[in-house]
């Protein structure tokens, strides 16, 4: 697991290797439990064992809306495979029933935790960038608040 930085005008990260590692982890888990375990167990294994592989290091990277859509597509693809369906509506309902939050909200929560620890750090370099980190922390908290309001409706 690693964060892959891309060549660009601004700091950016590639999700290609994270996506490959995630699919490898998911297929390994799914191959072992498919047909034996219930869908609920499979989804819990997905959330606990596979999603951390996909989300590793993303709290330190800027993620574009296009990349968030890619992450959501990856998650929905796994739900399609678990529930053997192609229906977008069924997949969305399953995601809600199994309480899977959107990738944007998930990354925002990870970023908040990372930034809170960053702001508390006694490191001199962290101290220099504390104002930027605090501003980003507030921005992520707003993202989480709006996401949870949207899900509750």
C-alpha cells in the first residue's frame, strides 16, 4: 500500500494502484466466502478488510470530484457482485441498508481525523502550516455535516 503522486501543475495523487489493490483484496475475500456466507457478512468483510486498502493515505491527498465518482463506482461494483444485480436502484438501496457512507464522506472523516492530529502536533513544520490545516479541517467538517443531512432525508 502506498500513495502514488502524479506529475501535474498542482499536487495530485493517482488512485489506479489503490483501485487495483482494492479489487485484489475484494476478489480474495469474495472468492472465499461467496456462496458460503450471507450477503451481510460479505458486506461487513468488504467494509472492514477491503475499504481500508482503497482509502489508505487518501486523507493526505487532494481528491477531485471525478476521483470521488471513481471511488463510488468501485464500491457500487462490489455491491453489484455481492447482490448479483445490475440495477442501480437496488445497489443504492443496499448501500443505504448496510449503512455504507459515500466515499466523499468517508474520506472527509479520515481527513478530519488526520488534520486534528496534525493541528495538535508539536512538530515545527506542522506548526508553520497549522492555519492551513485548521481551515481545511473546518471545510471537511462542513462536508461531513452536509453529507449526513442529505443521507437522513
